[in-house]
């Protein structure tokens, strides 16, 4: 089961180091509300995942069945 947690100081330090490295920080720009895609990006080794929710909440299957 997925349980969101706050970033640790170690993970923040690793991200800052990636930003300051010659390689830079790499990550996908996602337009999904499915946490499985974000988790897959983390397992793939990306430094971050940017979630674009600019145009509002995207309904999930569970939400569609409650209307």
C-alpha cells in the first residue's frame, strides 16, 4: 500500500547534488494523477517527477463511479 512521506534530509541533499552536478537532475513531466506512474519513475532512477495539475484534477475510475 502506498503511504506518502516527506522527503528525508538525505534525499534532499542527493537532489541538490544532482542539480549542481554536470549531469544535472533528470525527471519526467507527467500529466497523470495515477500514483503508479510516479512510483515507476522513482524505481526507474529519475531524480524527480513533475506533476502537471495546472488544468485541474483528473478524475480517476473510482471518482467516476461515485457521480
